[in-house]
């Protein structure tokens, strides 16, 4: 069977992962992006890439949870097929709160218990102070206890985006960088004065698809990246707070990602002082040794969100869309892309 010639608009996480899967399946693929492949100001490059179906259930629903659980089994398979190694860990998450914020942790725990399917409830374990110290020795004596969310993971999104780009090139995908897509139809992608013809067209432009998806909006998020040799964490730690939930995720070479703010705003401009204060204070309150951490980068980007905050794979006027990944792109992308590949290649 001849595989289709596919044009994909948008080379973020969704577009790259789809291009890679389709090219591996023998399709001719062309990828278009308004930016260069190493641009850092997209959601995919800014994200913390926590793979947290349990913790995110507090702010999402069964569908995201199920996509997340499926994706956690797919990520290791996908990463094993990439030529370049990508940092991936699945050692669970620790959740803590300072004494004065104990009610937030209590509420979070009850919410998870209420929303989790029966079969997954055992993944949430209550830790007393000594159990917490065993999971995270660095936090010993700093918190009276917490929660352990078994099976959750994280990956280094910068490494993943680079690894996908390398494989996409090797597989012969035509990558049109710096090419803003102005229009798409069932069989064509138009940029500036060029019109490219395809058998199948997919729109994966994140917030760039607003003209096609009227209910799509951008939700601003900011993260801080630091290096700190004097603190070691075994796994991501979530810090509950009455106003916001923040997490600190360890990365290779003594680096940490601290995230993330969430603001109902489509301003994708530089990180604000208020957000730096919130992220840095949370980090410092987790362990004072973070006071000497070196700031590597502060970034802001827009999460593409639909009204119900669920990701969507759908066909509109002949064009396929993968969008609305919101704060769950890394959590859900493998399962979503798998579903879309199935529809494009195997459905009648
Ligand atoms: C601060 C922050 C923290 C996050 N943390 C997590 C997390 O811990 N876990 C998790 O699962 N998710 C997280 N996310 C969410 C995740 O990053 C997104 O859901 C995901 O990256 C969306 O991917 P995308 O490919 O749909 O969109 P994008 O990354 O926005 O990619 C869209 C691409 O389309 C291109 N484009 C736009 N317009 C055009 C055009 N006209 N023509 C051509 N190209 C165009 C853009 O240049 C871009 O490359 C976070 C997001 C943010 C901002």
C-alpha cells in the first residue's frame, strides 16, 4: 500500500512527534514552521515536561488521566527508537507542604482520592517524616510528611526536541524553517507565495491555529531553570501552596526546572518580576541551599488551550488538527499522536 504524502504545519512537540512517526511508517512528510528549529520561545521548548497523570488529575479529568497513563507506557518505547539518548525518569513524584499550608496538601490528597479510578488509588501513598526522608534525604527534617505519587515521570524536553529533529532529518522529512503557514486546505499548505500539495494536511500550530479553531486561547506559563551543585533531588517535588502549585524537577548536570506559573493571558513577553519572585521563593523555601543556585534561564510561552482543557485530534473541513494540549502536552502527546497515526494510515 502506498503511504500518503503528508504536510504538517507546526514543528512543536505535536508536529515533530507526528512527523517522526509518519516518516518511520514510510510516509513522505513535509514540516513547516514559522520559526527556526532551535527557537526557544514555544510551549514545547519552555515546558517542564513533567509526566504527572496523578497530580494533574486535580486540575483535569479522566480523559487526560487515561491519555497520560497510556503515554507513560509509550514514552520509553518511543525514546528507545531515537538515535540520540533523551533523559527520562519514572521514579514517581513527592508532594510536600509547609506546616502553614497543610490544608492545601490535605485537600489535594482528598481530591485525588475522589477522582482517581479504584485501580490507581494505590499509586498515592502517604509519607510520614521518616518515609519522606528515605525518598528525598535532602528534605529530611524540613517537612512533617507528604505524598508519594508512584509511576509518575519526567523527561528533558530540550533533549527530546533536538533528538526528534536529528531523526526527522535522517528520515528525509522536508523541514521548511522560518516559513509561516498562511492558509491550509485538505490538500495544500500555503506560505508566502508558495503552495505545496499533499494527500493529507495536519495543523499542529498550537496557538498559531486560532484562525482555524475559534475557541482556542493561549494560557501564559513561565519557568525558571537553575543550576545548583549543593542540592540533590531524586525525583520531582511538588510544593503545595494556597495560591499556586509549583514543582522542582531535577535534570542532568545539577540543573533544576522550577515551574510553572499559569496566567489567563495571551501576553507571551518576558518573565515578570512577580513570577520570578514566586518561582524563586518556592525554590528557596524547599531548601535554603537553593539560594546559591545560578539562574540559567527564565522563559515564558503560551499553552494552547481549548474551552474544556482537553486535547483534541479532529478533522475539520478536511484538515486534521492536533491541538489544545494545554498543560498536558508532554503528558499526552504519545497517545494522541498514536491515535492520529492510526486514523491517517489505517482508518478507511
Ligand atoms: C511554562 C510551561 C510549562 C509546561 N509544563 C508542562 C509539563 O510539565 N508537562 C506537560 O505535559 N506539558 C507542559 N506544558 C505544556 C506543553 O508544553 C504544551 O502542551 C505543548 O508543548 C504544546 O505543543 P504543540 O506542539 O501543540 O504547540 P507549540 O509548542 O506551541 O508548537 C507550535 C509550533 O507551531 C509553530 N507555528 C505557530 N504558528 C505558525 C504558523 N502560522 N506557521 C507555521 N508554524 C507556526 C510555532 O512556531 C511552534 O513551533 C507546559 C507549557 C508551558 C508553557
